[in-house]
C-alpha cells in the first residue's frame, strides 16, 4: 500500500451482504487513509444500519465506483 498511488477494494456481495467488507480490508483501508492514498470501492458499503463500520469508511471519503471501473482516474 505504501508504494501504491491508490487502493481498489473489490467488495463483492458475500454472506448475503452487498458491498461486504471484512476485517482485513478495513485495516487496509485505514492504512491507505493514513498514508493519504486514494481509496476506491467497487460497490457502496453496506448501509450504516447494517454495519457500524460503514460510517467510518464514509468519513475516509472513498470514491465509490458503483461497479464502473472506468471511473478510476
């Protein structure tokens, strides 16, 4: 992550949750944010009502691609 320009999180649906983010990915997003790297999410994270961590993810202002990789700039 330190040597990259950005991270792309491939948060495909898993366990019945759209935009699933696991614990390891949450740590990687936090590290990217700390290192001031651009953060891309392939899909929106789960609603805040379903996952408490979504609020923290949104504070980091990721670019949410809504499945469209052509939006990466």
